[in-house]
C-alpha cells in the first residue's frame, strides 16, 4: 500500500482500460488510424518506455506489473469503450473486463457503457447486465458522429439511469474515456509534463498532415513551405532543402475511397473516419444540469477535460457531481496544471475529485507519486486551498472507494512509497 504523510493510503485508479487495438482487431483503415494515434499519444505522455505491443494490446502480465506492482494501485475501475465501427471485436468491451476480473480477483470494479449508436433500443437489457456483472457505474457517451447521438434531456435516458442506479450502478461517467486530445489549456509548457520527452524527439499526430517532425524543426518546415510557395510548383533545390530542414516530413498514407477495404468478418465497408467516430469533447451543460437535478441519487463523474475549467467549476453547485483528473494529471509539474487543479479544488473540494491514470495511456506510478507529494507553486499557493496529506489521501483513493463501494483495508502491505 502507498504511503502519504507517513500513513497508509489506499490508491484506487478510477480510470483503467483493457483494450485490443492490434492489427487483427482493426477495421482498416479507420481502426488503424485510431490505433496509431493512441500509440503516438501514449509515447508523448509516458515517454515511450512501454513497448508498443503492450500498449496496443493490454495483457494480464503488463496490467499486473504496471498498475498493481509498480504503480502502487490497490483497486482499479475498468472503463469500457466499444467503438464497434473501428474494431471488429470491440475496442474495450465489458466482456473482456469481466474475464480479466475473473483472472485477477479482488482487483477490479466494473463499469458498463451506454453507446449512443444504439440509442434507446441499445439501452434494453442494460439493467440485467448491471446485476449479472455487478457493475458499479455506467459510462455515458453523449454522441459519436455520424451514426449515433443521444440528448441528455431525453426522458428515456433518465429512466434508464434510474433503473441502473436501483440495480447497483449508481455512478455515471460523462466525458471519461481514452483521449488523444491535448491538455485543456494552451500547451506552452510541454516540457513540464510527467514523462516528457526531451526536445528533438519525434512528435506528430495522424490528425495533422505531418508525422515525425522534430520539435525544433517545425519552424524550418514552415520556412520550407513558404519557400516552396514563393518558387511556384517547382521543387526545392538540394541547397535550399538542406538550409530549411534536415529531413523531409513523412505524410500519413491515406487509402483512396475506391480502394477502401471491407471490415474483417463482414461485407460492410468502413464508412466513417476514425476521428469522426470518436466522441468529440464537451456536452450540453444545460441539459446535464437538468439530468443531474432530476437524478439526485446518481453520482456523476465528469472528465476534467470535457469542458473548459471555468464551465466545469460552475457545475460544482450540484452536490452529486464529481471530477476525474485523468486528462490534466500528466502536466502536474506545470503552472497551467496548478491553475486548473486549483480551480477544481476550490470549486469541488478534495472530497469530490478522483484520481485516474487512463492506463495504458500513462502508467499510474509516476502520477500517484506526483499527486501524493504535490504542492502548489509559490506564486499561486495563496490563491488556492492547501493540498495536504489528508486531501491527497481522499483524491488518491478515499473518494473512489466511497463512490464505488470498495472495501478498503486500513492496514495492508508495507508502504510502497512515502509522500509528504
């Protein structure tokens, strides 16, 4: 068990994923593009220390090593993400989570998913699944373009969530899932993030036109483009090329529409792009307020990056709303994190903030140690509440244990690390 302030601190990671993005499961080309973007984002966040094959497909050995042995986590909440249009067998379905929970008993808490592609018909049978798998939460995706969407104000959604709550799944996650987006603020201090790679390492995104461009070469690439425009359609001479950028940018290969392969195991072509199939950030805050007020017995957990921090802080007036810190924790060494975390701590209090690593996007160990020893920078420390050892214990595990009804032993094994 981890130690904070000289005392034991049970750690509950409230956002862990067990996914399979390996080639045999990809509905090419969109599944491949989404998997490549996840791998690229994981290398940026975690420094590329985990072998790509272990990120591509989470195994029992890797999960046990990274989360429980080296990560200091006592219990983990598995968050499902199906993405059936991108992956043949599903990306991170509940059935795989249940199988892993059977292999590693007393380690996991399971959540279900309400997929917008199914709408109201897709919600049928959700309550029996809650009882069958002992689900403690439901992950709600408001929209997934272009096929599916649901309105948070729909009466059938309220009835479904109320039935799930009465069956035992009384925690609803909104905006919680694997993300390839940047930090919620302007990323002016990337070097301060945990696991940051030194300047000069390869960065890029399949969302943009260039992949594999060194950070210090980005300006040179722009100069190269300007020179090319000034010269018309002619190619740059070798001398000009050598002065602008050391290596030519590599473009993401795209499959023409007429050559698009069919999905493996069926005869249905893949119709939508990967980025269009994944839920965009944000939701209708007004509809969410109505939903949260109509279901006071349901505890809602929002992702820290699903809305701008100031809008998210205004939802703190609803007593049944909590926040998952997954999307801002990788930047725990930056001033931007201090402002975002301080605003959430002021609005929600330490008793309504949850720790989540988003594994395998990031290993929980560095995040646990950073949060356990976190102190606000001197220049902003007077603006925000003090984050002491008691608050760290609550955020790292106490709050999640209360929400998901996880029995936590007051004393366990020898503490894994010491915090302040």
